[in-house]
């Protein structure tokens, strides 16, 4: 270590995403860690943090680091094929994450399943459920947005997106809540196995739904689109479909829950921005990027693993070490955004990296923005004078993002 490096304060004294001060205002800590260099060793997580946008975009684009969880030095042993349960067959055997060539093929041939037509149709299917949620709320003086609305949206939109009939919803619900626990090494083995069991049951249901859909083809949802793709491509089979649907559940549930909370909070903190944000679906699409930038809610980053010992951005990185890309560190940097503390939903993003970049760009981006536009529109239509009932307390137990314990709103209906 150089003399100047040894005189720097320990990194954990500058940056602690689980601290109360980070939850209240992450910006100073994000700026402090980014100022420490392009690749910073963060001992509490035993991981490198990649801090600078050009490096992150290059890493996203060229994929020179592995996305395979089992390449991590602390991952449990990779299960062997003869012992795979259904969950492992989907996630290890056919992994969308592990094999970059297969991943690119899957993304290329499935792109028609994310066309504007499909998203429009999914929006039409989600709409009545959102209306029903607000009907159930009625016209109280106040309500908690998280328990009454936000917690229901991920499940509704993923099942509608995929096309899982409502009769299977009760059995599918648990997997959307526990999926991210299936490979979380910080929780007990017992809990991880229970979460895997939920996924195994969900796969059983998906196989029944797929069989039914083969018998009775339909139009307009993701599953129907994928079955057509399967029929036309010999390298894409039923297990690819199951893996993809699990990936949607894994990547689409938590993110949506967080985005719902912050969209409401940000717009109610700056009510002058509401008309611009809700002007149209396209206006909201930009507003959403701004809401997420302003919120600074990320605590972690996007994990990759060194495939071999390597020199990276001036550091010696060992095989298996985790590298966390943290694009959100720039979000309150005045070098990137003028008046970063101001929510300005018409701000321009060039490029907009909220949903990633390159081969692993978010599959659910269009759906995420559409479902938020729908719920925000419905909320302001029903309660045009809605306001925050209190400054919501941050939930320090959440390790992925800054979230609220509850989000109590006053409807202000006379
Ligand atoms: C609500 C806000 C959301 C945000 C901010 C978001 C952001 C992202 C980002 C940044 C990535 C790239 C991750 C990486 O490079 O490691 C990603 C990937 C992904 N997202 Fe999203 N996402 C959101 C919602 C959703 C939804 C609703 C779905 C599905 C219904 C979804 C499905 C996926 C999938 C499957 C991937 C992996 C793509 C691949 O590896 O090819 N996301 N998302």
C-alpha cells in the first residue's frame, strides 16, 4: 500500500449502505466512495466496487466478467447434474446467466415477445386488477400505499405478463416473495432450501400451464409468444421458457415493489412535477428514470465474478472475487447532473442506464414503466389532492435498497 493510501480513512467509515445516515441521504457516501478510485476494495462485503460509468458501461457491454453466481468464491458448490431438482435444472442446467452464448441467443430470438404490441396487451390485462385494488381501498381518510397497493403489483403484472391463469395465482404467489432467497448466501441453508421448494412448486404449475396452452393456443401474452418461438427454433425449448419465466419473477418482483414506493414518494414531495410526469406513457418513461435517480435508493449494485486472476482498473483481482458495478454512484454527482437534489422529470438522460446496457439490458423495462404509469395515473385520478401523511421511516432491515416501513397517505377527500 502506498503512503498516501495508508493515510486515507478506512473505506467503511465513508460508505455504509446499511447505516441510518445512508438511508436518509445516500448522496455524500456515494460521492465519497466514487472519489476513492475506479475499483475500490470493500472489505465488509469482500467485494470490489466499480465506481465509474465508462468502466461500468464497458463491463456491461463486453461481459468480460462472469454473471454466474456459482463462479463466486463464496458460493455453495455447483450442484451436479444427477442431483438436480427442477429448480436447479432451470437455474443451473439451462442458466440464462451462466452461458453468455446461449444467453445472447435466447435474448435475440425472444425479442418479439417484448414488442410494443405484447406490452400494450399486457397493460390491458393488468388494468382491471389495478382498478380493483383501488376499488378495494375505497375512500378512506388515509391508507398505507405499501400494503394496499405496492405489494400486490409485482405479482399481478408478472402473472399477467406471463399469462398464468388466475386459478393458479394462490399457488404461484409465494414464489414471487421468496425467489430471491433461493441463492442468497447470507441466509440459512434451511431457508434457502424452503425458497427452492417454492420455486419447484412454481415450476410444476408452469409445466401444467404450458401443457394447457399447447392444447389451447392463445394470443397476446408472453407465454404464447414464447411457445411460437419454441416451435420455430430447435435451440430453444421448454426449459428455456421456464428459466426465462423464473428470471422474470426473480428480477421483476423486488424492483417493482421499490419503484412503486419511490414513485409515490418522489411525486408527492414535488407535486408540481405530477402533471408533467403523467402527461403520457412516454413522458412517464423519462419521469421514472428521474424518480429513480433522485431517490438514490440502491444499496448494492450489479454483481459479476472474476473468471480468472486478472489486472482490472489498476488492481489485482483474484479469480472468484465479486465485482459490484454501481451505476447509481453518479446519480447525485453535479458533474453528471446539474442541481442533482432537484426532481426534474423532464431532465434528459444520455444515455439512460437505469435498466442496464448491452446484452443484459432489462427484459422487463417496458412493462415496469407501463405498470407504474398505470398505478400512478389511477391513484392521482382517484385522489387528486393526495399527500404524504408523514415523513416515512426508512426500513434499515432491507439490504438491497432504501425502502420505507410504511407509506401513509392522506387522500384529502372532502
Ligand atoms: C422496476 C424497475 C426495474 C429496474 C430499475 C430494472 C433494472 C434492471 C437492470 C439494471 C438490469 C441489468 C442487471 C445486470 O446487468 O446485472 C435488469 C435485468 C433484468 N431485468 Fe429488470 N428492472 C426492473 C424491472 C423489471 C421487471 C418488472 C422485470 C420482469 C417482469 C425485469 C426483468 C429483468 C430480467 C429478466 C433481467 C435479466 C436480463 C438478462 O440477463 O438478460 N426487470 N433489470
